[in-house]
């Protein structure tokens, strides 16, 4: 028995024949993908789209930008998110990245050539496609390497994106403030970069497999499949039974079954709810903050618009916050709700300051702090959700969470910002967002109080069984060890 286990370990740890033949292939593929991730973010005019729309070059009113143009971004993102999520896996990533690059080109072409309100709404529609297609890049890297390298290459790809955003924002600010480049010229520079990014997508490797639709069956699964086929030939089933069996074995049925299984995990519920509600509020703030800045400080000269510098600084601060989150060691099964409540309360306070101040620099600082507070919890939420799930389930759960957050964000946009709803100006909108985060903070603090009180009431009984509740994420980790969910099977 021991000899058999040793042989199995040797087989698992020893490289496969194809890996021996091409030991550096995956490294070059990851390097090229990271280069693409960096270059795809180089759009120096991205931070200045709202100032461009409000400038004399385009001459749209603040009401048109706030209530008619910007809301289209939320609607577009919601409509295309699910199709893009499914097509990403089915088409194996590369075609969706090509679609993203084409949408980027469309955005900047419309900004350069378009003049009407309808054309700017189409621009936001294509921008929504580019945002939805980000899932292709974030999951592409996992198809290139073995599971043991997932954490490392995920950090590489994330870092390349953050560096790209930082470089793009800083370059845009330098062009506007130092080079005194017009917004139109900045759009041309951005168009050049996205065309180069499109050229890079054509040379990306084409993965042979993906998570759901193009999965390779391994030995035991192939054997069992062959045995089932033989049994089916020996014992023919009725057509109706075959139809039911085909439906139960379909990808969509398995995805639904997996989703129903994973919702039982407490830590997954807590952090998924945070992901849905706080992400919706976060992106509402990000979409409209440039309009707020223009109202607080309507700069006459382009060189005094510091959107790019603020975006660069906030991206750097967010990256530092995300990095610091990796070193926070507390008992998350007990303190998750309290930590979320504190961060959400901080965000609510920052939004109140943003909505009341008349100092543009206070707006800049509070924006950077708000973004970094959100990014601080993102890696924690990612780990807490992913720690008990397989790779397939991670993609499924994050996809569902993002879609639900998008639906919530769209509903709020229709009610608050759209001209067919309340059509609020940007300052009243930020009052509403601060109230939204305040309500969330109160709910989180209430949940935290409930968890902590229950814990201390049961502290003595819990100490009698230290093996059951001594880990940091005991509920999640026990579920992970005892009954890891894989393809809907417990």
C-alpha cells in the first residue's frame, strides 16, 4: 500500500512528457499575456472622458452626461455580462479578448468623430462591453498553467493590470498638465494604444481547454464514461429517459446544481453579499465622480484638470491596500461582519464628505481613500470565497456575484440617475450613495453583534471541542476538508 502511494506521488510530482519537451512555454505565454494586460490598460484619455464630454470640444451639458449618457454604461454592462461570461468559456478566451479590443477601438473612434447624444450613448454601450470582457483576461491565465501555479500567475496578471492603469493615468495627466495636450489629441493617442493592443490579441496562444465547456476528461472519467456507454448499449433507455439524462448531464444543469450546493457555506454567504452590495455602490461612485469633480471645480483650462493624477495615485494606494490585506491575520469566521462594517462605515463617511465639500482637493483625497478601502477587502473576499471551492466553482460564484451586483447597480441607476427616474443631479446622487453605505454599515454592525454575542455565549461549550472551531475559517475549512464541492457532487 505504501509503495503504491509513493508511486502515485512520484507520478503527480513528475513533469508530464509535454512539459519536459517545452519547459518554458507556459512562462512565455504568461509573460505575453501580462504584456497584453499592461498594454490594454494604456488609454491616457480614459480619465478625461467626462471632461471631454463637458468641454467645448463636445459641448454636452452636465445634465445630459449625468442623466442620459453615463447611465447607458450600467445598462450595457448588465445586458452583455452573462453572454460574455458564457462565451468566454465556450470560445476559450481569445475571441472575447479580440472583441474587447474592437470595442475599445470603437469607444475612441466615437469619441473622436461623434458629436450627437446618441453617438455618445453608443460609446458608453461599447465601453460596457469592454468592462464585461475583463472576465476573459482574468480567467485566461488559468488555462495556461498547472493548478500549483494559479496563485503566482494570478498575482502577475493582476499586477500587470494595475501597473497599466497607473501608467495610463499618469501619462494622461502629464500630457494634459505638462504637455498641454488637448482632449481630442489625447483621444488620438489612446486610439493608437488600443489598436496596438488589438494587434497583440492576434498573437495570443489559443488554449485547448476551459473551465466548463471545453474540459479534458482524465483517465478515470474516460473509463467510467466508456463503461456507461457500454451499459447504455446493452440496456437501451427510452427516448424520454435519454432526454432527461442529457439535460441532467448538461453544463447548465451542472452549473445550477453547483450553485445550489455552495450557497450553504456561511463565510461564502457573508462575503458574497459584501461583493454584491458594496461592489454596486462602489461602481456607482466611480461612474459619477468625474462629474462631481467638474461641478465642484469647473476648470477653465485643461491643464488644471487633475483626473489622471488622482486616478494614478488612487490606483497606487489601492494596490498597497490590497497588498497589506494579505498580511491581516484574524479569525474571520468571528470578525468578518465587524471588519466589513467598519470599512463600510468609513466609506459612508467619505461619501458624505465628498457630497458636502466645496474643496476639490478634499474630493480627490476622499476618492482615493474610498477606492483603497474597497480594494483592501477585495483580496480578503476573494480568498474567503475561493478557499472552499474548486476552480470551476470560483468562476461560477464570482460570475453570479458580479451579475447580481450589476443588476442592483442598474436598478439604482434607473431610479436615481436616469432621466426616466428621479434624474437627480450629481450632488444629491452622492447623498443617496452615502445613505446607501450607511444603511449597509448598520446592517453589518447588527450582524457582527449577533455573531459575537452568540460566540461568547457558547464559548465554554466550544472550548470542549477545540478541534471543531480552532481554525480561522472553521466553517469554511471544515466544509473544504470534509466535503469539497466538485461539479455539483458532494
